[in-house]
């Protein structure tokens, strides 16, 4: 039995999850902070935090917050893929195959 299909399935799942989780966490954080602008008494805090998050994302995205969010997601995806490859390699060596 070939180990290649198992490795590719694991790698694809790792890449997808490593992209989606940070993207949703950062995007969800930005959305929830943006909703603070509609709570009476918290408009200034919500606006300041949302603006700071957008500037942070724009730093990574060459001026675009959306592109910055995608860049962070792709970077996490690459790191996840490298880690999965290393873990799969170590598992094969320790198992003795």
C-alpha cells in the first residue's frame, strides 16, 4: 500500500484548515470590533480598534486590508504544510518503514 495518498490527503486538509482558521479568527475579530461601533458608549473604542486592525492588515497587504488577511492566511497555510510534512517524515522514520 502506498503512503502517498494518505500523505496528500493529510497535506491538503492541513493546508485548508491552516488557511481558514486564522482567516476566520482575524476576520471575525474585525467584524466583532466593527459591531462595537453600534453600541452606545463604545463607538470611539470600537472605531479605534477597528482602524488599528485594518492598518495592521494593510501593512501586510500593501495597503489593502483584504489582501493582508489573505497573506496572513497563506503564510499560516505554508507553515502548517511544512509542519505536516515534517511530522509525516518523522512518523515514517520512527515507525521503521
